[in-house]
C-alpha cells in the first residue's frame, strides 16, 4: 500500500515538473501575457520559475478552484474526459473521435480555450515528437471525479419506453416462458437476423444456381426475383451475404458461375457462432488481407462486447469503435505496442496481406470512422446489432443482438430430430442446428422456402450434385438417418440409389494420370508409397493420382525412387487455404481495470447554466464600473466570455494586449493585414465562407474553414489566399473579398508561435 502511494506521489511530482517545463518553453510574449491574465503586472527584474510558482499558488486557492469547476460546461467536461481516457491524446485523435460532433475549427477553439483556462496543457512527446495534450496536474484532484467514460459514450435515452420491457431484457436468457409476441417486441427481427440455417440455406441456393451475379457483384434480375420468393423480406441481408461469401471464399467463381467451397465452409463452421457472424460482417464491408481482416474483426467483437443494454445512438456507436482503436494503441504499462499489434504478433499474422506499418503511422481508412460506419451497416444487416428505438431527436438507438444466445453456440443442446420428410421428398429443417451440422445436409438439399423454418427438397439434380461432390448414396442416406428419428421412406431410398446408379454409369476424370508398362517393377499397385495416392485405377497400368500439383507428383516419384520421368504439365489448382482468424474474447471498455470511479473529496461540482450566467453578470457589472478604454474593455469582456476570469482581481486594464485578430464584411484592408500577419507568424486562419468563395474544393467543406496560409495573390479587385486545410492537409484557394470574416487563430499557447 505504501509503495503504491509512493508511486502515485512520484508520478504527480513528475507531472507537475512536466507542466512547469511546458510553461518555460512558451514564447516569451505568450508566457508573459498568460501571467498578466492571472497574477497581474510583472515587475522587473523577474524570475520565470518564481512566476510559475505564483501561477501555481493562484490555482491552489480554493475560491479559484471552485469557480473554475463551476464554469465548466458539459462540453468542457466531454473534451477533458476525452483527453483523460484517450491514450496520448493529440488534436488529430480528438478530431477523429469527435468527428460529426465538432468541426475541426470548433474543436480547436475549445482546446485553445481550455489551455487559456489552464485546464489543459501541451508538450512534445519525447518518443514520437507529437504534441500531446494533457490535464493540468494541479487540477487533477478536482477534475478527475467529474470525468467518466460514459460521459464520452453515453447510453441512449429512448423517446419513450414501456416499463415492462427492460426487466424482460435482463432476464431474457433465463425466461424460456416469455411469449413470442413479447420477445418479438424486444429482439432483432427474425427477418434481419443471420442464423446458421439462413446461411446454409443461402449456400444451398448458390450450390444449385451458380450463375447468380452480374459483373458488379449484384444479383441478376431473375435471380433477385427468385430470391425474393424463397427468402421473403431478406433482400438487404442477402445482398450483404453474397459479398461476405465471395470475400471469405466460401463460394468461388468459375466458368459456369459460383460454386460452394465445402472444404472452406467446413473450416469456417469450426468457429463459434459469434466469430462466424463477426467475420461475415467484416467480409461484407470489404476485401482485406489476413492481418487487416483480423484487426477489423477484433474491433467489431470489442464494439459488440462494449455495447450497453440500453444501446448507443449510431453516432456514439461509431465513436466507441474509434475510442477502442485509440485505446488499443497502448497497453496499461504504456508500451508502444498495443493490443492489436500484440494480437497479430502472437498469431503470426503481423504484416500478412497488408504490409507492415510503422507505429506512428495513421490508421488505414477502413479502421477510421467511415470504415466503422460500414461495419455497423453490415452488423445491422446480419442482426449482430439492431435498431431498438429512437431518441426524442429521431436518432436510431442501436443495441446488440441477444449475447447469451449468440455467444454460447448451444452445440451441446442441438436437437437430434430436426428433419421432417414429406411424401413429395420435401424436407423441413428446424432452427437450432449449427452450421457444422447443416453443411453435410445442404450438399444434397435444394432450398425451396425460408421463413421461421426452412423447406428443402431432395431431387435428382440435388443428389447428383452431392454425388459429384464426393458423397456416396450411403453417405446421403446415413446423413438423413442422423437427423431424424423416423424411417426413411422406401421410395426416397430407392430414388437415391437409382440416381446413384445413373451417376456411376459414366465418370469424367481430371488430374494427374500415371501410365506404366506391365513390366515396370517399381511403379505398380503394390508399391507401399504409391498405393495410398492412387485415387482410381482407370485401366491396367493406368492410375489416377490424388496429387494437386506438379510439385506433389514430383515429390511422390522421388519417394518411389523414380528418376526417369520427364516434365509434367500443371493441373488446375485447388481451393484457397481454409484458415480463419481466432478472435480474442471481446473486451468491454466499460469494465476495464483502472477505470473505477474517483471520489470527489473536494466536493466541487460543475455549475448550472443559471450559476454561470449569474457569475458572468457579476463580472460584467464590475467591469462596467471601471474606467477603461474601449479596446481594454472589449479585451476583458472577451476573457469573461471565455471563462478566463475567475475573480474580479483579474479585471486589470494593463493585462490586455490590444491587437486585431479578426476582420469582417467590407473591411478588405483589415482582412489582408490579418492574412499577411498569419503568414509571417505561421499561424492558422479561420475563414467564414460560402460555396461561391471556393476554388478547387469539394462541396462538403463546412462554412468555417481552418488552415495554414501558404500564399496570397493580390489582384485588381480582390485577393486570393491559398490554405493548407486542417486536419486533412488538402489545399484550397479562397477569396479574401468574399469571405464573411477572416480570423487569426493561434495553435496551442504552449507549443504555438507568436501571433
């Protein structure tokens, strides 16, 4: 216990020294301006370390600390929580996390304001060189109790919810007597839930109807009409499913369309049902190398595991994925290699398929918010997630499918009697079988109708297809017996045997054929090395071998001691290796160690809107009572608005640095001067603009642009500034005259230039 306290104390001291260092590294003009804002006029001679100590004393005063907390808004707390919970927070990471919530310009202004208020500070990371944002260690004791992961990722609140629904969800797995109607109200719709029976039924359709897709991967018109009849209401699910099956190579394309690769399907069926669903979701969102595929599959599994019972709005759900990615970059010990990197190394998949990336390189697009959006769409199509209700603002509330059912797999509870055979050779298959149990069946069954149960048929074509895939008539009959307690109808048994006789009357072979003369004493059927590899004896001395390629044939001949056989022609290659990733257990980000609630020993709490408004009125009243010049009054008024002023002693006229940072409307000369000043000081500009003011830039740019000015071209009636936009780095040209406003923007006050 003492060692733990000592360690915490040492860390606090180290953090305080780092904060003090960040102040000493500030440009002198910014350093002294900051000091004047908080501790008053600086007398010469001065000592920087003494000034920093005075600033620390200002922050330790209980009155100032209490007022600082009172002035925190909900948005302030959200951003500070993000800085706390996202490892090695940078502006780029925060912009990615808050994408869709704040524009980059708005987020930048919020961060700058929190630095001005001494809540956050920046420092260059010694290992990466990146500018990392941190919480002021002198304020952590009063700030941390106010922060929480659920502030960043809040549970959704539906517009209205029946009182009886929530208890039913809590006890759903145990309450087997819950009526179907009530279950239907709180579960994903059966029409949007991917089950092993639906997947196997679709594979049965592909096996029987190979020519199903156009060149772009969409279903052909007649095929779509047939699918609508067989799988009513599941059009969207099947569009995703065909893409998944192709990208996972569960089906492969040949000259006559698609065929089912049952070897690969068998390997896929060895995964748990949750792993199957996750893999199908990832495959539906794109085609990836093995390493990238596993990263994205693990990400989706973690999102699924972290989804609270009440659900997230869609935007929060995507942000939870971004947060998981950022949190995975570092482990709890601060190692530069996080969970995803270690996971790939342990599985031997690092760099496979997607190449190796440096640790400092940005995440690829498919692991960005847009990539997570595609994952969410696929997960909704397959029922891994489902839209439970809506918020009062009309946003969808997304919940996870029934985790207790989907994770368990229920392999031990599979029913043994699942086939009902009709007199017309129709076969009804009940839900409950795993994919591994269903795959042998669909080799000889043709799907006819899929709803709450699946109706197949056994016919001449389906049996011939099964025989062609290596099953015998006895295999088919045995598989039927295994899944029904009733006797197989005699007419069905007779038909299967009759179709088998027709199939066996002529055989077409392909592969490697070995032909030897009768007097060859090395290569014959009795050779113990050659015998296991003879697939068929076509004629005396003519053997069909089971070799898949020329290398295997050559190796077999070498084992047999043969050195007189010439070149062998290559045959068609076999299917892809049936290897699928095994995922780590999903991590619930809300239950990770080290994220426990921190006691609020100081008893401070954020103020209400009324309390903040009352404080602003009081400060403005005291400001109005002072005799000041207009520029000084405006400067202090802005500090009050930006919550820099915590007490009336900060309302000092001599602390205001009079400068023009913004020009609006018709003030063309003022706009030009601000652009020139930003270029000379290498500061950013914020430009209020419209579509008419853009040259060579897409329409999705927001009306408030943030960027670094690269050049200024003056013309007779206007001037044009070229900006390097933040945060994407694209370049665009804007009219100075048409701009609604142009504002000078500092970077971090700790790391930025003098503007």
